[in-house]
C-alpha cells in the first residue's frame, strides 16, 4: 500500500467550468465548498455564482477571483477525500496559493479561519502592480542572461522552478514584454501564465506585508500532517507554522516546486501523488520525476484538464485510492 500525498495547485490551473459537474453530483464536495463560500459572506456568494455559471469570462484570470476559487475547490476536495472516502494523506505539497490550501487542510488555520485567511490574501494581492508571468521551457541557469537581479523590484526574475526545463518568470510591464521578445529571438519557447500580476517576485513585497499584517489577527497552529513548503523545499517547521511572515512572505518568494517535490519523493517509502486541481498541471510536472518514471511512485489526477469528463475522472481516482488504501 503506497502512502498518499496531495498536490495543491496555484494560479494558472483555473479554467471555466472546473469542478462544476462535481458540485452537482458529489454531495460531500458541494457541502464543503458551499460552506466555505458562505463563510466569506456576500463576496463568497458572488464567487460561487461566478464559478457555477461556467462562463466567468476574463474575470477568472484575475487573482482576486482565481485564487479564492482554487483555494475553495482544493480545500473542499481534500475534505471530501478524507471525510467521504477515508483518504488519509501523509503529506501535502502546495504550489503558490496551493500552499495555503495545504496549510488549511493540515489545520494550521481553523475551519472558519481558512476562508478568512484566503480572503485576506485576495485583498492583499489587489495592490500588486500590473505585470504578468511567463512559463518558459528552459532551466533557470539558461535564463540567467535574460533576467534581472533577484532583488530588483521593477525587474523580471525567476518566480518558480517547476521542473528541470520548466521555469516561470515574473515581473511588471513593460519589462516582462521586453524579456519575452528577447527569449523569442533566442529561440526559447514560452507561454503566458493566466495571471495579470507579478507574483513571487520583489514587486509583490508590499502585498506580502499587507497580508502579513492581516494574518497576525488569526490563530496559527502547527500542522497535524507535514506540509512541504515550496519556499524552503522541506516540511514546514513548528516555529514557521505559527509565524505570519512565513505564510505571507511566500507571496513574494520564488516557488521551489521542483526541489520540494524531489525532497518529498526521496523521503521514505514510495508515494501516490494526488493532483487536487482542475488542470492536472502538477501531475504533469510530477510525472517527469525519476521516482514516477521508474514506477516506484505514482501520480493520480482527481479532475480532467478541461470541463468534460469530470465525474468519470473523479470516480476512477477515488476508486483507485480506495483500493490502494486497503
């Protein structure tokens, strides 16, 4: 029997219609996600209506919409797996805002606090400057000549290392467009991440400070299940878990997903990695790891990358997880 770890995605994993079919057909998921939206009051009800419409338009790529929705869906899926299907993860690994989802599932925040923490983050990111992020098919080392020093607030920097040849850059405009043009001229492929702000870059530090001040109002606890941080590429330590700066500073720090995944997969017995997201983005990265390619560990997506086939993908996943946990 393999141990189970949940992977929680961040912005870029969203798409119209994500998990809407599951809301209509899986009562435990619907109850969990609706309760979280209700805790957010009028704003939560607005987000729920926008999500269930299946046609949110360009609003879905706005951080104040995409991130609370991804948080709510991931949190509700994790709760549903545990409470309805008896899935007991031995670890959580989140990407960007997914790290907050992981912390919530590990009870760093209490039930009602989880929704309020996400609302505080959504409020903070509204203050980020215009900019964006590029997913680049290259390693950070190859991108060295194209990026700015890592402490330059108006520069383009490495925002995430997802896989050996998958790096995300972030920065404000117009500098980001200049870097994109230089990459294209050098024959380096990239695509825009659906995000209109430069997360995980020095430009996000003022927003991180706002979030830290808000987080200081909430009780924080040591996680009851290990949360592998992409800020440090190791499990969150007890003193970090109760420090608001640790969770808030992550907003402006690079995401070390590749390093954290490697540390997780080389720590103990083989794992089944469950991508608790609507696009299978983390499953794609995880499948490139030698432990998965060699067959010792496995990757299971809970939802399809598009809106079709949601129920079938979900049922196959929970049936597999049920068999593997016996």
